[in-house]
């Protein structure tokens, strides 16, 4: 097999690697982005919350428990940490990036609730952290909370609200959009390409992959939960990674019990938060954090479902098991060198090997982190000449249900498949599915993430086989060769 050559090899096409690839595509640089999966964002990215931290109650809530263990008057917020600086720098960019790449971006009010005086103390710590971050919260009495959220437990006595600072994206949509725009601007992308070995040589590396060797001058290691293994292959690893996991539930969009993101006062090792996703479903973030043996340790358990429902009912008693449409486990990855910080650096052992191992909240820092990594490449000798024709814009797949009648008719006139609804729950058309396949979606799961077909109440019971048929037709393969999420997950098809 012929050896590919490039100046920069980016390993990993999640939110981090995809954003770095797009940032690098601004320059006259030859680069390749590789990922062992078939599509962007299919590892940690797909199960991320997608919260955009940058000050405010969302960020403060995660710092409260660390702060209560410090001497009185001190908080865990460190304005000088690189992570916090990058969060504040990046969060201002999300509206512009979302507009340029046509990414869904939600803005929501965040409310934290108190049931007793101990909870009030926790909320006062959160308030102080918010002030340090330059944001303000407002206190609500019991009636003030109930006016905003009439279905919350009547056991609450007060709350605080942050009206401005909670934003969120779909992390997989972020990764897809970044990779698509990077490709538009000349980055070569290779999926189903697993890195098998890395050998150093004068002027760079020879990287062995499942699709043949790649000769590269520089490596950017954005391997997520496997970043330590990638660094070990190159003989430059001086950090380890540890993982925790928690189970989340998605409730039917017709569960009209929640208006904003709400949580109980922080509790050690446990999040108790409900929020509406961009699509309008209630998501429960109410599970304990458990050790994960590895990044793919995503098995869901009934006892965690019970725990999540119980946590959700502490906030809104009317939530029931019948509201659940699906569940999933999210894995958080932390480095062992400094668990509170990201690893964004030139390797001490090889100046041509760069690590980009980002901790929670991963999506938030990616715009600033990508620039930081590209600047490091320039410092290490990569010539960075800007492209005069760089195109920052990317068109999303049309969402027919969100269009006006005039826009729908115009689209259907161009392609009648946009008039054929395949997924009734999410109102996804055949035209949207075909366009997703044209952009690289080749499994049932990647169609889900690209279009939301199958993400509704019936969870593919109605549309599942129709999606299989469209995939088989468009990919030119037998229906029983269509997979849910890649090799080994072939779907039994009965005509």
C-alpha cells in the first residue's frame, strides 16, 4: 500500500480534533484528520452534555463541592487557570460560529433550588463564585420559583436564577460541522482509520494505520479517552487518563413539566439536574458518578435508571418511568497529571508531537484550544500562511419541519424526497436522510445524529426499517449488511 505524506496528522475527529482541523484549514497547510470510527464525534463526544461554560451558574455548580472543602471565604474558582481563561475566551465565539456553520445553539435560564438551610449555604457559595466570574444571579423565594417552574417539588424554600449564561450545543453536530468545514477548506479526512503504531524519524513520524502508513512532519494527538495510548505509541507519554461515568435519561418531548434547566443544590459525587435539550426533550442528569474501566465502558444498568428517575422526581415529582424513551451513559475523562486542567502542549520528549487532551467541559474550550494548538505548531516550525479563500461557512442539512410553507414547497420542487416523511416522531424526510448519506452517514446511528431520524418517542419502531432500506439503496449494499453503528452491528432485516 502506498505511503501517504502530509505536514500535520490530527488523530481523533471528536469536538477537539474536528475544531483543530477547521482552525488549521485557515492556512496553506497540508493536513490529514484520521479517526477509527466511521463518522465524526462517535466516541466521548456523542454522549456529552454540550453545556457551554463561561461563567454563571452552570460553571459555578461544578465548583461548589470543591469550594466547601476549602477554608472559609475561599472558593475553587481560579481565574488564572488556562482552562478558565480559555472558557471565557471561547464562550464569546459560540454565537458567531453557530451562525457560520449553521449549528443549533440554545440559550436557557438556569435555576438552582434549595430545600433547607444547608442547601441555602451551598447556593451562597455558588453565588460568590458567579460574582468572581463576573456574572450575577438573582434570588427567588418559593413563589418566585413556582411562578417559573410550577411542577417542581413543593419542598423547596428558595432558589437562585442565572438568566444569561447557560448555552448548549449538540456536541456531535459541532464535530460534524467542524469536520465538514475543514474538508471544504482542504483538510483530508480518513474515517475507519485506526492508528496502530507510531515510529519517530528525522523530520517527523511514520504512522502505521489500518489504511496504510502515513508520513507526517507533525502529530496532533486529539485521541480523547485514548490520548494516552496514542502518546504511548510514539514513546512520549508522561500522563495517564482516568474515567468516570454516569447514566442519563431522555424523556418524551411531550412531557411538558419543565421550562428551564433546574437543579438541586450540589451534592458530593452526584448531579441532580434536569434540562430541556435543543429538540425539547427533558434530559435527566441525576446519576452518581461511577468509576469507568475504559472509555467504552458505557453499559447502562437498571439500578442507574432507578437512581436517575428518583433523582428527577426529587425535582419534579410528576416525572414517571413511562416518560423515558431512551438512556445512555456518558464517560468523563481526566488526566492524572493535573485533573483540573487540560493538556495542551508540545511533548517534552518530541517537539513535533502535540497533545490536546481536554477535560470536562470539553466543547467549551475548543475554539481557543484549537488556536492555541495551531499557534504551537507555528512555534515548532510549521509555516502558517493564511489562505485568502478560506470559507468559514457551512450549510446544514435542511430541517424540513422548521421551514416555512414557502421554503418547504421550494425544496420539494427541487427534490420531491423532501416531501416524503420517513420519521414521524421527528418529522424527518427522505431527502434529509439522503443528504446525510451524501455527507458520509453510513449507519443507522450516524443517520440519527445527522438528522434525528429515530430519536423520537418510538425509538425507530416505525422508521427504523425505512432508514435501513434507504441506506441500502443509497450505499448499494444488501439490507442485511446495513449496520447500526459499524462492523459487528449488522441489522437483521425482514422484508
